[in-house]
C-alpha cells in the first residue's frame, strides 16, 4: 500500500509543477518519505522534484514504457516511502497525439488507482470554475477527482466567490493559493531552466513553493485523500530482471532470473552530467548497474579526461547550445571522446549527446566524431516517435521496434549517416541518426525500462 496523489490540471500553465513540487517539499519537511513522479517524458520537472524530496525524480510514461509497466515502475520508485506525489502532464485528458487517452495523466491515474487533485488557474473566472471542475470530474467516471486547488486567486472576495460556486459541485476545495512571484521558475526555449543551472535559486524557489502550499492548502485533507487510494495489484519493477528484447515493442518483460554479472573488473560506463547534460532517467543507471557495469558520472564542462578505465560512454540530453563555448574550450575532453569512439568503444548519445559528437554546433568545434554539423533552429521538434532500428548497433539489432520522444530546437546536417539509427513512422516517414562503429547517436530519447535488453546489450559490448 502506497499513499498517493496525482496532481493534474485542465491545461498547461495552471501551476501543476508549482503545486506538486510544493506539496512534495512540504510533506518531506514534515518528516514523510516522499516519492516524486512525473507523467510523460519530461526531464526537467523531476529535477525540481528531487530537490524537494531528496529522492530521484522518476517518470511514468505509458507510451515509451507501455501501460503494463506504469504500476511496477511506480512501486519501484515508491518503495519504502510514506507518500507518492505524481505530477501530471499537459491537461488531465491530453495524451499522445491521435492515440486516445494513451500517455495522458488520466490514464496513469487510472493505472495507479490514484485520486486526482485538480489545479485550476482561477485568475480570470469566478462562478464558471464550478462548470469547469464539474466537466472534468464527470468526463471519465473511472478518474476520481478528489479535490481542487485554486491557484492565482486575487483577493479574499475572489476566494469567497470561487468557494461558493464550488460548493455546489461536490468536489471539495483542498487549497487556495495567491499569486506569488517568489515561487516562479524561469523558462526558455525547451521549458523550465534545469536545477543544475540555478542550484541556489532553485533551492529558494522550492522552499517558497513549500511555504505557499503550507499556508494555502489543507495538508491533513490531502494526506487523508492520498491514503484513501487502494492497494495496487502489481509487482514492483526490478532492474535487470527479465531483460530481453521484445519483437512487438514496449511492454512488460518476462520475469526470469537476474542477468548474470559480468566478470570483475566491471566495465566502466561513463555518463555525462553537469549543467550541459541534465536529461537522464534514473532507471538507465540502475539498468546499467544491474547488467554489470560500474557507472561513473563526469562533467564535460569541467573534467578534462574521461573517468579512469572508461570502456563505454552515455551522453544524454540537455542544453549544449547554452554552453557551446565552454564545451568547445575543453579540448582535452573532446579529444578523449573522439579517441574512445575511434577505438570502437560503445557510445550511446541522445539529442544533446548527438550535438556534442558532431563536428560543430553553431560554428563552434565539438568532438568531431560525426561528419555532421548542428545549429540552432526557430522550429521546435516535439512529439512521440515510433521507431525501428535501421542498423545493428550497440543498443539493438536491426529491426528492433522502440518508442521514443523528440524535443529540440536544433537541426543537424546531414540528418542521418550512411548507416542510420532509426526509421521513424510519424509525423512523417524518415530515417535519422548515426550508427558508426560503436557509436549510436540520435535525436530520439528512449526509456530503457520500456525496451528490455538495451542496457544489457550495451554493457556486453563494453565488456
């Protein structure tokens, strides 16, 4: 039994992240062990969740991991916790395009049998709020909306009108929050600025969010609502258990004995971190470790050499475009990365990692592993991707189906190498990415928990 709440909203911009992070920090401040979760592929919000709770922020993505893994991944993250808070994505019923409810907050709430708290931006309405809440609460009878938190309320009079209207809706008001600039988090072209880039300011913002929630919300009623969630009939996910590739795409892996550990010494897998490379899923490190790797994090902005004994390299997403000059100035590390790749070592690079491996980024020299150049673009590329491996690689054999996500404002030319990484089927058919020796570089972010066998295959190549 895990007490749990899903924090949702009618649309983006209502204040989900502020409320969810504030609740996490407030409950953690009361001595509860709080497990933080985020619906969808977002990497940035979980960084604030981790700051609020002291535990890894974890994603629950029904598109990339399959619906059958949502409850097991949730139980894995929430193990040993008193309470779990799940921040939703977009509007409550918004999911993958043209896929019905798939990957929506509503679907995840149903899979977790979790009560939903609806955060409503009340700044430009009074009595109409009751119609809005009634509509969301009645749209899907399987979604249990247990209460509403009114955000951006202007005055005591405004609050009175809102409460009076909602008194007829049957949905209790569990909190009222005034406008508060101190709780805001700056944004840029891909969303919020990550915690790693504004550590002190982020700590202050999370503390302000906790204070706002404590002052405006009924914490006892919220905790009671969380504890009203029934038990989940699911086994928790265990890294490395049942690792095998699925011919039919993401889903629940077959349970089997844990993968055998590699002979000692364990192969060292270096994982890029620091302010320029903040996009990663906690499960990736856990899967690499379960497959027998020693995972060591390094910062391409500061470290002039790869970790000692590196036999494989993982470079995830982030914002290299914000740090192009600094990355380029670290010539010793760029040379070390190029030499490792030239030696045939396994290298897995996603999005920011792809740009870092390119010859240049906005004219600034990068690692030169790939015969390609990257630049910023006005066009945002965003959406889920149904992908098929075009070439055999250190991640998957050709023909393997995987699901992923693209999210960037850059382009790379050419978009694919002589051996492409993926064939994509939507929104248009195309090939993209590069497979070159041991290098697999692509714009597509993947979640390895939803693609059994990837981490084990990568570590086998490292060994």
